[in-house]
C-alpha cells in the first residue's frame, strides 16, 4: 500500500496524542472572554503592569471586568480563565503582572512543584523526534 502525503506528514510530526484539558474556542467563549483577554493583553505595557501591581482592583475596574472575571484574576485561576474564553496567549502576556511563568502555571494547575512538572514533561516526551 502506498503512503499518502498526509501519512508522510504525520510520520514526520510523530504520533497523534490526545491532549487532556483542552477548551475548544467557540464564538460564544471568545465573545464572553473578550473583555478579560483585552485586560490580560494590556499587561504587555509597563505602565499597565505597574498600575495593576499598585492597585489591582482599580485596574480591573478600569477595564470593566465583571465580578466573575475579577475573581478569576484575584485567584490567578488560569484554567478557569481559559474555560471562560480568555485567550491563552493573553494569559501569557500577563505573566509579568502575575509574577509567574508558563512552567509555574502548569505545575500549579497540577498541584506539583516546577521541578516535578518539568521532570514529568521530559519523561512524557522521551522517544519523540524532537527529544535530544
């Protein structure tokens, strides 16, 4: 049997895996999360981060966040933000304001230390072509 072009591409990419915890981005989610995404993205600005760090509540009020959105920000509930509709890239833009990193967020969501999280991720990636 001859390989199709898509089979050749998939072979180069590696095995397909099921990712747990994905939140499909729907129009409804994107619309609901727009205000929160805009707020999070604004944290790229040094001026905005400083304002947030000095007075979180006033900063959230300035963006018109509702009580549910404010609660997610106060609790640094990153998974809930994504489920709500906030863009994952926007959450990353706010890392400086939240004084966190992608690794710290991942570890926290799984109840692990950063070292445990990194070790487990490395073990899970053994054997893939990108593994050195």
